C-alpha cells in the first residue's frame, strides 16, 4: 500500500484520534479504483495510491519526483501535453476526457483526468497543492465513438432512401393531378416501393444486430431441408439477378442430408452472402452450392463481381466497414450485414472463409456443423 507507507512516518507525531482518522482516510484512498495523486505547488508528488501505479504501469513512485517525469499524456492529435503546465493552470477544478497515455509497448489508453487545487496538509512546500484523479476510460470512449458513428451512419443511410421514396411519391401525386399519365405514376410508385423495401431490410438488420449485441438471440435447432432451402433462396433472388443480367444458379450435392442447425440463422447468413453477391457483381454469374463435409454442410456463394482487395478482406466483418472502392459506394449499404453474419456464425459454431480477388470475384464459404 504505497499511500499508507509514504505517510506512516509522518503520522507518528499526530495524536491518536488524528492518526486513526488519517489511517482510515489512507485506506479509503488506497481502495479507490481511480488513481489519486497529490502534488505540491511545484507539481512534485506528495502522495499517491495503489491505482496510480497501475495507471502508470510502474512499481514505485518516488515521493518528491516530478509528475512531468512520470506522466506524459498525449492530446487527441497525439501531441505531447506538458502536465506541469496543465496542473499549474488549474486555478479551479478542471476535468478532461481527451487525453491519452501511451505505454512502452505502444498501446494507448484514453484518460479521464480531474485536477483540483487544494489545501494539502502534507505538502513539502507550503500548504497548497493539487489533487489529480485519473481513470482509464478507453472502454467508455470506444463505446461512445461507436455509438456516435452508428447514429451518423444509420441516419445517413436512412436519409437517401427516404428522400428518394418521398420524391417519387410527390412526383406520382403531381402527375396524378396534372396529366394523369398512369405509366409515369406506376413507375414513380415502383421506385418509391423499392426504397421502402430497402428501408424495411435495413430496419431488420438493425434489430437483429441489436438483439445479437444484447445476447438475446437463442438458437433453435431443427432439421433443415438443405436442398429445399438453397432452391428457395435461388428462386427468391432470380428476378433481381435477371434484372441485372446475371445468371443465378443453385447446386446441392445429392448426398446432402437434412442438417441440424438454426434454419433462421443459416437462411439469414446465406441471404447476406447472396444479396452482397448481387450488389457487387455487374456481369457474369452467382452460384450457390451445398456439399457434404465431415462436420456438417459446406455452403458456398460465389460471384464474378468486383472482388475484395487483400487489405479489405481483413476488415469486411468489422462493424460499419465498407470498402473505399467507388464500385462499392455505388450500391447502398450499412456495412452491418457481414458483421451480423459473423455474430450469427458464432452462435451456430460455424466457420466462414473467403477467397476473393479484385476484379475477378469472391467466394464466401460457410461450414455449418451438425448441432445436436
Ligand atoms: P454492406 O454491403 O452493407 O456495405 P456488408 O457488411 O454486407 O455491408 O459488407 C461489408 C463490405 O464488404 C461491403 O461494403 C463490400 O465492400 C465488401 N463486400 C461484401 N461482400 C462482397 C462481395 N460479394 N463482393 C465484393 N465486395 C463485397
């Protein structure tokens, strides 16, 4: 207990009640999860608690050492900040959530720091000083950043289809009140309808994601008719493929038997692969296959689309990730599909692999094991 040890000698001269009070206070401060450091007017360490050692990742702090030599925070642009100047400028309590601390191994943490000018009973010089409170807020920060990013991506992605749907409905109303041209009205309503369907898909993705993140999804295992499922999926997307001039084929090996897993999640995973293949393929074909594997069934969705660079392949399952490739950005998307897919994959103990080459195409493979 560094705080206690640092103080014991000086407390000998105190009356018994004052000493007890002091001991109680030091054990209280030492049990705090936040780092507490008291410095004198020259920003030299007077007291510290055990959590301060943790946050600085050191074994000992010498009383009387310069705080600036122990602690070199960085600002949000990774520029070093002079801690001495920061402390001396605190003529009233100040807090910051924007500083970071870099460790010897290169890792970084986000810091909450509060500096309060105080009257220090144990300061080496004079009675005034400062108390600093430090906390590692890396986790909170990343949740905050994720939430902000989520809101901005989702609102941006919602805005476009809403604007297109709204424009088309307005257009249909206008035509109806003027020329009454039925073909033009139908066309506008068709486009508006497509956008509303896209919005519905997106809301579904978001609600699956939110349930998956709260761990509320449970796996309902049943015998899946693999052939029936693959053929149904192929037929559901046949029209969309034809509209883009793509060939969509399904092939299920004859020896594939009913698979015991979650039909809902297997369907959702395959749908994500197929809708991506359709989105990111402009010519050629998409094929969906199912074959027997010693562990279960191996599904593949292969396309002859834009492909995924090696660097992007590392990140496509990350939340919100979308390739910078302009051909990706031509199609709308949230970058959530594969993230949700990966979550569902874990739930059913499946394994995903990807084989892709830029401008040639991609093959997503998922091995779904038999669940008892
Ligand atoms: P979204 O399609 O909404 O952007 P996903 O999470 O489904 O989000 O996919 C993430 C990214 O992975 C896509 O933005 C795209 O860059 C890339 N990607 C996924 N599937 C394919 C594919 N079949 N061909 C090329 N790129 C793909």
